[in-house]
C-alpha cells in the first residue's frame, strides 16, 4: 500500500473527467463538481444574446437580429456552461494545512507545524514528507510548549520546481533542493539560510542555469551551475523582508552548513547574500519580481542572447508599487561586484524610485505575475512574465509588462474595482456548509491568480472569475467549507497551467474549460474586430464579428472595407446591396458583388450568372462615366489620373470576364457591351469566347481586311474561311490566298465562288491568286478533285495572254486517274473550253489524250503546225498501222500543200514508217524526179534485199515441213508391246478383256476406266464436248432390242481397287449405267440436254456407254498421239444403222484426242496437288496404319 492510500477518502467526484484517475488517484470521479441543481445563478452576458448550448443556432439568429434590430427576450439569460469549475481533491492532509504552492506539476503543502509534503501529480502515489528541524532551546530555558512551537508561514517555489524556500513564524528561512519525478533521490534535509531577516516575498530569476545566458559577466563571478537530477541549476532570487529591504542571493547556497541544527544571530551571513536596496517607506515587501531585456542586434532571439542588457524590478508593499530599471553588465548575482542586482539598485539609493501609491488598509496585499506558457512547453524555455496583478485596497491593480527595452515597465495599467457580491453565493453540490456573508461594500479578496484570459479572485467563501477583456465577472462559485474551515490561498502553476485553492483542511482544483470561449465577444464589444475574429469557434460567431465590423466600417465611411466584410458574412444580399445603393457607393457595391460571387457555390448557376452579369454592367458603366469625366475635364490636371483609372477599370473587367467566363451568358454580355459602345471590350470578349466569327465580322465591317485575315489565321474553324472567302478574296486576294494555303483542311470546292471572282479580273495569269491557290491545292496538297482541275484549266484557257505555254504545261503534267487511266480533268470539258477560247495547241493535245489522233493531226495541220502534227502522229505507239496512216497524212500535207519536194524528202528522214513509194502517189503525174532519184534507187535496193531475205525464209520453212511430214509418217508405224498379264491401272482387271488405251509412259487403261479418270480433271468446255460426242456416238450405236455393255459382267469398282462386281446388283447397276442412261440421253439431245445438265456434266457422262459406243463403231486397236487404241472384240458385227462411217471415225478420233490426249495418272498428279487426301464423305479409318 502506498503512502497516499492512507489519505484517500472515497467520496464522489466531479462530473468532468478527472485529470488523474489511476490507482491511488486523489480526485473523485462522481458528481461532486456537477453544476446541475446547485442553484448557482448563471452570469449573464450584458450586450450579448447568450445561447443555450446550441451556439450556432443562436449565433445565426443574432446575425439576423443585426439587420432587424429586434432581439427576442428569450435570448437573454440563457445559462452557458461555466468556464471554470471546482473539483475537490481527494486528499486529507495529516494535519492542518498552512500554505500551498505549485510549480511544474508539483504540489508543495505545508502541514502544521513544520512538515512539507511534496506531491508529484504525475506520480501521486509517491508522496514525500519533509520535516523542518525544531528550534533548539536556549541554555537554562525550559522546552517550548506546543502552542509556542513555530510553524511554516509560506512556501516559495521557482517556476521550474527545482528550488523551494520555506519561511517560518520564527523568522527562519530554509532552502530545499527539489528533484521532480524522482522521490528516491529527493533531499529530505532542508538547509537553513543565514539571513537575519524575515522573508515576506521572493522574486525568481527568469534565467536558470539550464537556460542560455551571456558569457561576458564579471570576471570574479563564477558561471552558474547547470544542475542535474539531484543538484538543481543555479538561479538568482530577490528577497523582500519585513523591514522593506531587498536582498540578493544566488541559489543553491555555496557553503555547507547542514551540520547546524539552529540559526543563531551570531552565525555569519550567507556567503553571497547582499542587501541591495531598502524601500523608502520601509514597509514589508508583499511582492517582488524582476527580469531582463536584451537590446541591440542580439535581442531576445531563440539562440544565444547577446547585446546590451537591462534589468528591471517591481516591488510592492501594502500601498505602493515601485519600479526600477537600468543597464547591467551581467545576469548573474553575487561576486565582489554584487552582480546585476547591485548594478540595478545602486543608482536608486540616492533618490526614490518611481512608484504608484494606492492608499488603503489591505490586509492581504499580494503581487502575482503571469508567465504566458503554452501547453507542452519545456520548463527550460519558459518566457518572462508578461503581466501582473496586485491586490490593493481600492481594487485590483493590473498591468502588462514590457517584453523589450522600454522606458515604462508597466504598460496599459488599470485599476479594477472588486466585483460587487450582493447576494450570498450558492453552495456546490458537494459542499457541507456555507458561512453567510452579506457585506455592504465589495469584499476584498484574499488571493489572486491569473489565467490567460481571466483573473481569479479568491474570497473567504467563494471564488470569482473576471474577464481580462471586458473586466466583467463571468464566474462565481461558492467554496464548500465547513463551519470552522477557512480558505487560505490560491496558487497557480505556470507550467501545467493549473490552479489550486487550499483551505486549512481541503484542496480544490479550479478546472478550466474552454476558457477562450467568450474572448471573441469581449473583443467585439471593444471594437477590436481583427482580434475578435482570431478567437471565434464557429461560423456564426465569425459571421457576427464580420457583420459588426462591416457595420462599423460603413458608418465610418470606409465603404470598400465594409463591402469586403459584408461579403464574408451571411447578411442578407438585399440588405447590403440596398445600403450601398442608397449611399450611392457603386465601387463598394461592385466589390461586394464580386466577393459574393467568388463565394457562391459552383452549382448555383443562376445566381452566379445574375451576379456576374450585373458586375459586367457596373464595370461598363464606370468605364463610360470615367470617359465622360475625362472629356469634360480635358483641360484639368486630373485627366491623366482619370485615364489611368479608366484603363485599370477596363483591365479589371477583362480579368473578371476571364475568371468568370463560365458564369456569363455570351449573348447578354455582347448586348451589354455593344449598348455601351465598348468595341475594344467587345473584341476582347469575343476572342475570349473563341467567337472569332464576330471578330472577323467586325473587322470586315470596318474594312480592315488584314486584321480580319489575321484573326482567321489564329483560329481553326474552316467554316469562317468559307463564310468570309468571297469578301476577302475580292478585297485582299493575295493575303487571303496566303491564309488559305496555310490551312490544309480547307475544302477547295467551298471556295469556288470566291475564286471565280478572280476570273472577272483582266490581270495576267501570273498575277491571278486564284490560279496560285488552285496550283497549290493540286501540286502540294495532291488534290484529285475533277472540279478543281477543271476550274484551273478554265483560268488558264480564259487568260487574256495568248501564250499557251502555261495551259499546255498544265495539260501535259496533269497526272492520270489510276482507275480510268485518264487525266483528272474532264477531257470533253477541256476540249470545249479550249475551242471556245481559241487554244489550238491545247486542243491538239486534248484530242491526243482522247485517242482521236487523226483529229489531233488534222487540227495541227489545219493550223499549219507540222511539228505538232508529227508529235501527235507518234503517240499511238502500239498501232503502227495508225501511225503510218497519220504520217501519210502529214506527208500528203507536205507534198500537196507545201509543194516542196526537198521538204518532202527531209520529212522521210523523220520516220521509218513512210517510204518514198508511199508518198509517190501524192506527187503530181508529171514531176521531175531528179530531186528524189537517189531516194527511189535506195528504196529499190532495200526491196531487193528484202526479197532475198524472204526467199531464204521460204526455203527454210519448206525444209521444216518435209521433216514434219516424215515424222508423221513414222508415227503410223509406232507400236507398244502388251503382255498377256497386263492389267488396267485403274480397275486392276485384265487389260485385253475390253477396249483399252496404252500411253508411251507404259500406263494402260480400259476405255471406260480412262474416261472416268479423265472426267476428274478435264475442264467444263471439254466435258461438254465429250457429252456431245457421247450423245452422237450412242445414238449411232443403239439397237432396237438393246444389248449388254462390255462392262455389264465385270464393271470396275468406284474406288479403283479392281474388285469385280457380280450378281444381281452388278447386272442392275450395269444396265442402269448403260442402257437406261442411254435411253435417258437419247430422249434429251442437243442443246436441251446440255442446258439440263448444267453443273452435273460429270454425272451425265457415262464411261460404259462411251466405251461401248467406241467399241461398236470401231474395231482393232486405234493409236492416238498420246497412246494406242486396242482391237475390240473380234467378230463384232457392224451396226446396220451406221450411215456414215467416215463421220463416226472422226467422232472417235476427236474423242480419243480429248480423253486419251495425256495420261491421267501423270497429268492427274500435277493437277491434284492442291486436293486433300481425304475427300468429303470418306471414312478416315481407311488411312489408319
């Protein structure tokens, strides 16, 4: 069991969750500090509508009330959660508490008579109790009685909780080094200090040994000790005494006097103790504090503190507050020179320091300093005090402290009268009793403490919180005291920012909850809007501040700032706009509308569009107004500034339309701009919307052709090119064509109306920009549109320049359409156009391209252009007859028209198709041949040589014919030897049992087998011819009584395996394939049969029938060019109906040529390379191995 368990009382605690609730906790967890049902009246907020816990709803109604001025009475006196509350610490001291102080999360308790209890709030179960030594009795004196025993009067702990001074009623002072968080090494032997003075106040140095200090102190002053877990770091203190003296002493003490058990007046003083000053009124010092300022380049930077140093000190008595400050050379006390304290106070020993006097009888005069620490701040980096509070008889004297070098230590001092406590305070839920107090005048507090935003005043029966901002009481709560229990004091921990009340029996913690909740209201009351906005917690609160600020700025005539604030608030749009309209402040209204637009949700499309449109109209109106003013004040000096303002307004309008382009309706904006006559803005907005059509239209209207073309060049819409093509081509053809050529996506067809305008000009073709564009389209863009080619041809043909070179070059170089092999232009149209414009040479060329070479030559000769005629005469390269005919036309023209024999002879040299004998008929009947005698002789010699060549060729042909005749005769004697056992290569049966064929490759087949095999690869025309032959042969060989075919007994199997087919089925099949099929064919002859056969040619050809027919009409073995025809059955009778044996022989020979012209095995291998091994319907199992 820990030591704290002996002191724990199991009572209920506050509703607020305790800060320490682990095992051994000393604070309750029940409803001890609950305000509900306590009966304590809530403090009203004067001037504000306090909410009932739903802050946002109430604050929102407050914003609405700002406009109407009506605040419902239900909004007043609604209880708010308290900012502070009391929590009873579940700890019972071993004896009456005498005093309490706290620092760095440590509680130091003084218990009667001479015990000091240290409680580490992080480890509450580890209590440390230290007993002060009792004073020794004088020799010969009786032992002191209990009632005469000295007791502890006060505990003084430095903010870091490393040093503790203890004073007693006997005037003794003890020093105790503290080891926070380590109870095991905590010293339990307080050291008595030899001061010979009774200490009433202690001021701690804001600089400890662990902090960064200057290194240029006095040479005899040792540097302060840094300290460790056991030994605390060195620090300085100023001590105030009952006689008004101020002592300086470094801690811890330098010498060891722990062997002393008592302090006698005969003992020497502390080694470094110095009496530095005595207050003029020599009254007991009730409070003391000091600090340092750094000046110069070093300042109070976070690093090493350098530069000039100044020290300051504040001391209080019951009625006076003294201030001293001065330059010091060090921040360390002691040494031979006395250190900084000696330097500071020495100048004031000759004269009285500055002081404030507040007379009155104040039994509990007390001076407290506030250190503005933040949560989690290290104790080694605590800032210097920033404010003080002094309990005086007239009231609470408060002031801020200068944080840098200043002539005044106290800034913004004020005297706050103590709050009036007219009614007795109510009792908390856990209180036992309350002593009734009904003072006629405001009672004076017994202690004071400072939080960040409030002063806490402790009275004998209650505690009160007063706002620093509006100096109003915001919290009051009764102390739950018993009948004989008394409140003793109030202590504040600057590190953990906790506050503790102690009585002679109990300890209470003042819990701070949402302390800055109402700071914004207080600052708002004072009109400090910028500061108020920093402390708002909800949007409605911010709204209230901004609304009040906007109202104030509006009343002050600062309309622009007011508009900005209104825009950030939720004040109704109509209210604000009417205010500015009534005040005729259009600039402020414009700012307000712009800010509201910027804050509107993107989904509020309609509202955003209306606001944006209104703003555009306002900008335009201001621009016009400024222009009117400039025009009216053209002779004044304000013109330049007004012009600049107008330019800035226009620039603002441009930026606005750019930013809010999506919120504007272009049609409305265009109408607004045009109604105000702002052409420049009209063009800007059109460019912004990429509405280049309006821009081009404007420049065309203004006849600024080049600017219009420039706009076209900067956009990609081809529709605009088509739309303005005609007007631009008419007024700026060169620049227009340049623009077209830079846009390859244009379709020239749509530009034809504009291009045709150039046809009306009389300028030469070289300056025709339509021709330039069309040539670019054809040559660079590769157009194949016939219309474009025809149009360019029209321009060339209609050129007033008679030179045909450009037109001929175009006609000659035009590529041909690969699908028609004709030029891309229309030849008929080209011919018609060239004829209409008298272009003869182009017409000749066109005739030539049309294949009308005679017409082209005739036209060339008609115009007397023989060279052109020669060129066209050679064009039909594949038709020598036509070429010769054309050359003869030219020759006739030369001989008959020109009648120049020498020219005719020279003409013969131009071609090898026409000879002298060809043109002789063109000469007159009587002409002297002297001019062409040589040519005639040359021609005769050529003929003689040619006759000799033909004779040699004839002799060679005669020899070849004789050789062929001999080979044919030899073929009749050709034979092949057949063995008796030879078989048909298809059916496998004996070869000689039926008509057969033998090929030079030694393959032999029955006639029907050969026919069936040949049908597999013969083409359809051959099959039709075979079918026709079959029809004719069968008809010539048929008998009235019918007759079995040769294959009726042994017909080859379809598979070609040579297995004979016997029996009934075989006979039936043979009959069916023979006579029945024959009868079928006989009933359908000629063309009708072939048409009926269709694609069933192979089914209509019956090999047995053909073989039978051949065997009937022939005998013996017939030999074809490819093989031989064996002899049929000997003794077969000749058919009586065979009327023409010669015809039958021709049919048989033709059939042999078709069927037996080549071996089916040898030829079929080549033909069947691309056929599958397994045909459709065949069983694949036959291929298994």
